[in-house]
């Protein structure tokens, strides 16, 4: 084997090794942004650890846990909640939801969905709804109330108007 062929073979081997190393390195850096985790993660300045964030709805002497969606609308809602609790006066609409004005606009991530009881929805970027039945429309899902049946949720929300206080604790 002559020196030129030997150098070409070494260059090819080096190129393959570098390509494999780069593939391994970048495989560990892929994003999970398209996955729908059970909660939004937020960086915590505590040795670089990441902890889950939960949203709470305080209504009629009950505290409801809301598992946040992973989207920019929910992130903006959480940023608002970091500044303080948000109290929303909600009324029945269509016999399937409670809805009330947020008092500000959030970014929307509307998709065609069929809501389920317990879904917390951003409607038109400036209203919050809690569904206790189903409805199909273009909505932005903010989260899902954990562990309640449709009947339990409807009983907690009650009939008529209700004030819901959203918080991070």
C-alpha cells in the first residue's frame, strides 16, 4: 500500500469517528418540546435541578390541582401567577363550562380539540374556562384538573357564578 492510499484511509476513518462522535453528542441534546409531558418544567436555581410546577384553583373551599400543558400560553399564565394569585369571576356557559375574563391577553396555541371534564382552557387569549363537560372548538389548553370525576367537578363548581382563585400554591 502506498503512502497516499494509507493517508486517504486514515482520513476516512477519522471522518467516520468524528461523525459518530457528533451523532452521539447531539442525540443527547434533542428536544422533547413536541411531547406532551404531565407538567411544565421550570428551572430552579438549586444546584441546576429541574422541578415540576403545578397550578392550583381554589374554589368553594376546595383546592384543585391543575397539571399544566407544555406550551407558551401556559408558560405566560405561570409567569402571571408568579406575580400573584389571579381571581376570576366565572359564569356558566352552554351547560358545559365555567368561563371568566382573565383581564389580560396571553399568547394562544389554538388547536381543534374536544374538551373533557377538568380541562382548563384559554379562550380567545383573554378568558379562562373550566370544562365540566365536552365541547369541540379551536382552543388553547392550559392544563387538566387531576383526580376528579365529572360529577365531582360539577358539584365543586356549583350552579351559577363562582369565583376561582388561581395560584402556584
